[in-house]
């Protein structure tokens, strides 16, 4: 049933299907960061980080302290940051890290004579520790992803809902490979594969685990692998397609895939924010809703805060969690990475989270939606014109 997706990723980017992975679904920053800190502290040989947004706030400084400590202890610590998404750390934080022995580089440095580079962003969020433990998902390094249980009266913290994965096993090898190719592109060092970077899996860990494959693409890719993998997984669905995305600017092929699935009797549900961090993107997304609603697709808008998760679950047995939004920027302009997990147990977890999130969302009424004001429709269509560059 899933062979076509496995072959697609194997043929397009030589991403192997890996087995016996331990996969932990981490909900929001409050679950992700304790795991990240614990893993970084336990590092023995190397730490590799690659982030779109890294902020030098409380959690950023905690991670920075560990990176500095580990670099001083003789570990290889390498850090790739996006020059646009992490512009706030360019001067002081990066200087502190470098002074302590951390090798830190912007992915594609934006220079005055090359401002066009700002359009090609490294949106990946990857951590690889000692070659066998990795993190991947939607959560950047920033305090805003951590929801505090108690808010002080002067705190107006928006609730952030996001999803991340901790992967232990052979799937970490491909994330390591992605990190190395990105590193060799942007740094002054040429990393070669070694036994330390790709250590063998201890026999006691090589037990029943999950099947995982990594999907990655960027503007340098021969094929739009992430988009193709999403189209293929929708095509493979027998019963259900449940998608969560903060930015929905799908383009024609994804629209067609979703509409065909719905007309074929598949239960298609889409969860998007009521308000994201871009009103323009929200308006552009809204311009795509009507044909989806006409096809019987249920669209929900999340109201509790900002839903930033990038997940899909198909028939409760294929889960996709990663960095790619369902938009033209993620498919064509950004460097992105997703994990594809072929597993009923994890699929059930992602599915449960989806329905839990729906409790904080409002379903769009198709009739009311088609009767919205002409002024609103016009504004949404105008936003859609600009959607390729949003």
C-alpha cells in the first residue's frame, strides 16, 4: 500500500526506508525543550544544529550555555542558522559561540549586493547528537513556543501549538547527511563521512521500532520532493486525510489532489489558524477555501492561539511531521525537511492530537462562507495574487 511513497523518496533523493527507530512525538515547546536539553547535555562526540529561527532569549541562552560548555570540553559543535530568520543573533550570540569554539555559520549570508538571497531561506529545524539521536519538526528555538501554565497579569503570551519529533535510530543518518551537505555549502569546512558521524547502532537498540523515511527538498533540488511526497500520500489514502498547516497557499496540484480525494469518498479535514502571524497569508489562504468546501472538505480554523504544526496523518498509519508548510514558498523557495513515519501507533498519536486540536477550532460553514461579502472576497483574491512571494 505504501510502496509507491517509499519508492518515490528512494528514487528522487535516495532517502532509504529505515527500520527500528524509536520515535517520540513532542507536543509544543514545553515537551520539546526538556528533551533537547537532556540530549545535548548527554552528548559525547558532536552536536549539530540547524535552525531557521534561533533567539537569544531564555531557552536560546540555555542551549547556548550547553553548546559553549560542550565545545570547551572538546566536542565538535556545529551550528547553521538562517540569516533572515535568526538575524537577531548575528552579532553578539554568534560571536560568543565562535569565541568559545562553536563553529557557527549563516546558511546563505545576505549581503547588500546579494539581497535576493533573503528569498531562499533555510527553514529546516534539525538537531543531530552523536549521529544517532535527532530532532525534527516545526518548533524553532524561541520562548514563544513554550506555553506557561500560569500567566502573570502583564504577560500577553499567545498560545503556540506545534509538533516536533525525537528520533533515535537509523533515520538520524539521513538527517545527519542533510546537515552535512548544508554545512559543506555554507561553512569553510568540508565534512567527510566518518564512523563517529555515522556510528553503528548498538545491538540492544536494534529492536522492534518504527519505519521512518526522510523527505527533503529546496531550490537546489532536481525535483519538488516534499510537494511530490504530499501529493503521493494523498493519492494513497483509502479513508482519511487530516492536515494541519499554519500557512495554506497550496497551488493547483495540491488543490486538485485534495478535491479528487474528497470526491472519491475520502474524509478530508484541514486545520489552519484563524489568525496566523501574517494577515496577508490568512487572506490568501481564505481565497482557496470555496472549491475545497464545495468538494465536501471540512475546514477548521484554530482559535485558541496560533497553530504552527505542520502535520498530516493518512488512514491513521502514515504520519508526516516536519518543517514544510502547505504553501508555494515551502515547495519551491525554502530548504525544508519532513519525517514520514509508517506506523499505526504513531499515526494514532498524530490523529488523536488532530482531534484534540479540533476542540479549539471552529468549522467553516460552507453556505455562510460562500455568502461572505464581496469586499472580503475581493481582498482575498488580491492577497492570492501575491501568494507566490509571501
